[in-house]
């Protein structure tokens, strides 16, 4: 672990507030903090939210705070990711909020590259980036270069006209604080609060882009929120898109419970078809974990199950292997 000297920058204007919410993240949070403090752009404040952790997360954050004056800690009872981020944004002094998760890693030039882009494109209020995938040990196991078609204001208009939902790497986002707060911030839903926010911002004509640069290492492991609730996250995504479409038709959104009830009322064949696709995604995601951990037998079994459940996935897998 690197040792950082205390940073004292009393006379700089805070342009960027890095906001990281952590819950029982003692295994990875030190490495995540190190990657923020190692940024080539240094004029930022770093708000670490301890969302009611019961392990050593808070103590680790405090040990870094003692060495770097840019770190602020907001420790409170568990209120969930969305509520924690809203609270931190209201505390933030920066014009721009740079999101970070407690198990991921920023590449050293991330803040500099994103802030430079935003300053050169004043019409844009939110940027994200591409990422490397790393496993629980930090080994690179792949990369995500998506989306490739969200590069300017015209692309945003096309997404809106086509009712195409925007997906962005949440911990890779830098966004204008004022625009997010004016939209009401995150909704307290888990998982999917990020996708819901991006598409609500789009309806408010907020311009967002995905920079075609890899600026993050995104860790996939069985302890992450998205993984622990993966089937629920897929259901939440369908619900979020359903609410998005209702809003754009001028109709009231429906609750998650009502959405689930509407699914159960569909014909049996449609319900089975939907479950087949959900579990094909679930098995494929598990396969990526086993591959990253070099458990190749388990990887092969889960990949095979995924392909049997959704044979159309075979062509996508082949294309991914060609790009690897």
C-alpha cells in the first residue's frame, strides 16, 4: 500500500467533488482510495460516504483522511446508495460530481481527461467512459467499450426519439451537480438507480456522452451489489424501462410491485420465455466470474447452460472471443 503525504491546498477552487459511497467494503476500499489520490488532476475534494458499514470500512477511510486533507467522511446509518449519493452531492462544493465505487479503480488520468472534455464541450453535462473488467484479485479479465453511439447532442436526441434506454458505467461518470439536483437526484431504488437517473435526465434535455476512452477498472465479484441481486437487477431494468416509456407517453409510472403483478398476468409461454432469458444472462455472468478466477470447469458448465438457454447468444460469444 502506498503512503500519501498530507495534501494542503487551502486556496484552490474546488471544481470536482469525487463521491464514493461504501458499505462493508474493507476488502477493496484502500485500493479504491489510493487510485483517487493518485490522480494527475489534484484540485478536488473527496467525499467518502460510510453507509452504515459494520466492518472496518470507516476505520480505513479515517486512516486516509488523517493523511490527506482533501478527504471528507460522511458516516451515517445505512440509508442505501441512492440516498447516500444525494446526501453527499448536497455537501459537495464542486461544480462537477465524479462518481466512484469502493471496489473499483480509477486510472490516473481519469479526472483530468473528463474535466478537460467537459470544459471543451460546455453543452455536455455528463460524461462516462469505457472500462477494463478486473476480478476479485485485481487481474484484468476483459474490457467494455460500450456505448459507442452516444457521442454528442444529436445522439442524445436520437436515443430519446427512439425510446432507447441509456446505459453508462456508473462509477465512471462525471456530472454537473446542478443538473442532477434540479432533476431530483437519485431515486431510492436498488439496483438500477443509475439507469433510472440517466434516462430521466435525458427527458430534461441534459446532454450526456460516453467518452471513447478506458479510464476505469471495474471490479466484478460475487460481493458486489449488482451481482448479489443480479436477477433482481434484470427485473428492475425492465421495470425502469417500463416507467420510462409511461412517462414519455404522459402516463403515471407504476410501482415495482404492480409491474411484477403485470408480468405474472402474462400468458404462461411468455413468462417462461422471459425467465429463460433472465437465467441465460445470470448463467453467463456467473461464467465470467469463474473465468476470471481461472475455474475453467465451472466456467464451461455455466457458459454451456447459458448457451442452451439462449442459443442466439452463441454468435455474440464468438464475436467477443474474436475481439479478445
